[in-house]
C-alpha cells in the first residue's frame, strides 16, 4: 500500500475532525479569494463605466462626489450649472463635443437622465465602446424615452409602451408627474454600467415635467398641464446637473480644466474621470487592507486548528505509528505520511472554498448588480486567484511540517530505544 493510500485511509478513520478542518479551510479560502475577487471585479466595473470622456464638469464640489452622481447616479449635486455656462463651455475652441445631463427624477427607483442626442453618439464605456440598441431608436419627440437593458428586463417593457416618471430619486418621497406620459422609443443593449439602470429623455422633456411646478411644489391635478398643451411652450433648460466633455486634443485637458475652474464666474468643478477613479480607490484602500488582514487571520486560525489537530492525534496514534514502524516504515515515511494527510485536507478545503465561492456567485452577483450597479464575475477564476489558492495550499504544506517533524523525531527515538 502506498503512502498516499495510507494517508487517505487514516483520514477516513477520523471523519468528524477532518470534516470540520476541511470546512474551516474551505470557508477561509472562500473569504480570502472572494474579497480579492470582489475588489478586482468592482474596480474593473467602476473603471469601465465611462471611457473616452476627457472631463466631467459640475457645480463646485468634491471630485469623488461629482464622479459618483454624474456617472453612477449615487448621491446628490450641491447645485446645478446654468445653461448660459453650458453654452460658454461649448463655445471653447478646445471642446469637440459636450453632453449635458440633468438628474433628479426617477421611475420605479431607476434614474432618469435628461440629455441630448449627443449622448448616444459620444458616450462610451469599457474599451471605448459605443452605446447600441437592442430595439428601436434614439428619442426624437418631446415625450420619447430610451431605456437601459435592465429597466426593460426587470419591468418587462417593450417599444411603444407608455410610462410616467416621478420627481425625486427616493421612492418613498417621490411624486409622479401626472398627465405627462412618455413613450418608449428605444431599448439599449447591455453594457454592465449604470446605463443599464437608467432611462433617457431629452432636456426639453425634463423641462416639460416641471413646467407647471411652482417653487418646487407640484400643481394640483386639475391644474397639471398635459402633453398636448406643453408641446407649444418654450422648453429651453435653465440649468443642468453637469456635462461630459470631449476635447479635440488630449494635450489640452489640463489647460481646459484650469480654465473652467479659475476663469468662469460660476464656481465649477472639472475632473478627469480616470484620476478621480484612482482617488476613489485610494480613499477606500484602508478598508480594503483591513478586510485583507482580517481574512489572513481567519486563514491562520484555520491552519492553527489543523496543526493542533495533528499534534493531538500524535498521542492517539502512538499504536498506529508503532505498528507502522514494526512493519518496516522508515521515520522519513512517517514524516511524509503526516505531510500527505495535511496536504489532502488542505487541497480538499481549498477546492471546497472555490466551489462555495462560485456557487455563492450565482446568488450574490444579481443582488450586487441590482442594488449597487456593480458587474462582478464571481463564477470564474483568474490567474491571480488561482495563484492565491495555490499559495494557501503551499502555506498548509509548510505548517504541516511542524507536527510531521515531531512524528519523525518520535519515530527515531523509538528506534533508538528498540536498539
């Protein structure tokens, strides 16, 4: 019988202890690899949410705050940017295109984005991919709306359906814009970005929603204007939430940024998306490090349990080891036997952890996508994560040397006593 077969039989004779050790190592592996995977997937998801945009402009605020509410629709702006300022920015000779956006309305907790048709021409995500349509076309009329793939799927909407939008982004505090119905003209393809969870209307459509509001107060139902009455009114926006800018030359990014911040009478913030994303990850690096350290300690505890179990089993297995020695086993074979046992338990635990992680991914991923807009890949493993799993196995092999060496020394001392 080979040492590996003997190791398997020895493990099977201690089912309960081995099962608990395997589960402990499996859960620790799932936690360590899972934290790493969520971090990398979230970072990739965030960084791919916008590309090809040189500057994001909004009212004076923090860089990360501006990034979060314009790109990810998280939080609220401190103020708006006047339409006159938008036109001044558009007139700058370095500016190639500008996409104004207006936020603050919603539909069933999905964000409504007021913008222009340039959004569908110039906005890019991932590796500079353009937006494309599953069905339909961009908005053309005042009360047209284009919806993201997740909105269409979750609410079961089709081209031609009519919907009503609500004022505000908080479902409990929002108020529906009565008598102003929008018709779905287009459904965008899946992007894995906040675009999937958004509805897009024209800036004039946003103005139409609020044209009969007075000082932020909704009109009485009987005084609310309907679609046909609004079509004849002037609907030039007074202000917007922010703008995405594309410049003619990347070399002018910093000069335009300084000009927007320093030379405009209206207080503005102008951020470079990639730089602000890096700042965002830097700001949460402490939390990330803390999670990683905690996970390492969890793995250490699991392997300390493994070592203690092996040490305790040495006293219980004196007869077994003595029998092996009487059958001609060399002390080095005793050493290898205990090492193989630890290796089998560790490998089984790591494999269990990976299976648990990928199984959990099928349930966690839809939740994170739906609630946080993060597109995570928990059902496959990268090269880095496989290396992390191998590192856990190597660490388990190293710590098993201590009890294995103790068994080796005991075997030698027993041999000397027999001699």
